[in-house]
């Protein structure tokens, strides 16, 4: 299984996934990590583990739909079987979620969009 992880920050959940894959507890390969923030430390964690990274800054887009279309295009290059949102601090559009229906896992500690932010 080809796994892509979406992050926005430190990447502690990403590190847990990296460790689980390396130990064989997760049957899959982390093929990419994408962040909406260039300063996300999780990008360093990914690079240190040899995982491809990409930054897609949401501030460069005028709408949520435009950003999600660019996000979808970026993710397609990795041909992911599973998208894991590990603290990705963006609410995704219904069209994006529908595209990955049954192939997305959100491990954010809050139920979005009802409880937003990191201090929920």
C-alpha cells in the first residue's frame, strides 16, 4: 500500500507512522509527505527518513476549492492508495473527500470542522 501523509506541524504522528512502517507493524510504504506550511518540522522528519516531501501553501490560493484542486493534483503524482491526515490543519472540500472516499484516514485529535484548531 502506498501511503501519503498530510501534515501542518511537528509531525509526531508522522514519526509514529514512520516507525510503525519500519518495524513492519504497518503494511505499507510512506511515499510522500505534503504540508501546507513550509516551516512544519514534520518535513524534516520525512526527509531524514528518505520520504519525498512537498509544500503546498494554502495562502497562495484564492479559495478552498482552488487549493483542494491543487492538492488533489499534487497527491495524484504519488499514486497513493491511502491518504493519512496527521494533524493537517485544513478543512477539505466535499469534492476532495469524495475523491478519496474509503481511502482517507484522519488522525487529527479533534473532530473537524466542529472543533477547529490545536487547542480543542
